[in-house]
């Protein structure tokens, strides 16, 4: 099985909605992020992709972890993702290969979301927000 390794960002707004993007010619929305270049550390990939895809500089708040899921658009591939929770320096805008961008609620059932977003990111954000409101 082929493996695709990516770095991806968890970006939240004040309403605790999650920023997701849809690349051109794909149906699923997913985290901002992308494939690692050779010898590029995941955090560098993610910061570069944020700049390319939504035109922002980002600050890493936390490394969430390394996860393995199915891919959204490539059948017969395994996705390995390095996930970071980040904050942006200003409001995002669509750039590069992005066709659409939207903020989704954590209980969203209508937006077609990538497996990584649905299985890993949303549960983490719910847990993270619960913990951060408890502290």
C-alpha cells in the first residue's frame, strides 16, 4: 500500500468552528495542509501550505500528533498526517489550488469531510475545547 505523508493545520475561529478547504477537482473538505517535500520537516510543510493555500502566517500552538487514516481522494493509499493546532495572523483567503473554503461546526453532518477531519480532528477539537473550558 502506498503512503502519502502530509502535515495539516487545525484552525479555529472565535465561534469554535473549524476551517476546512476543498482543493480543485475534489469533493471532500479537509484541513489546510499538504504533502511534505523531500527532507522538509512537517512543521515547515504546514506553515508553507498555510501561506500557499490561505495566504496567512501561522503560529504553532501545539503539536497534536501523528495519525494514520484513509485518504480522501486517493484510493488504495494510507495517509500519515502530522497535525498541528495553529493560530493565524489575519483572516484567511483562498489561494493556490483551493476551490472553496468554509468554517464548519464540530457537529457538521452535511459537509463532505475527509476521513482525517471527521475521525481525528473533530474528536480532538471537541476534547481540546472541553478541556480548555474546564481549566
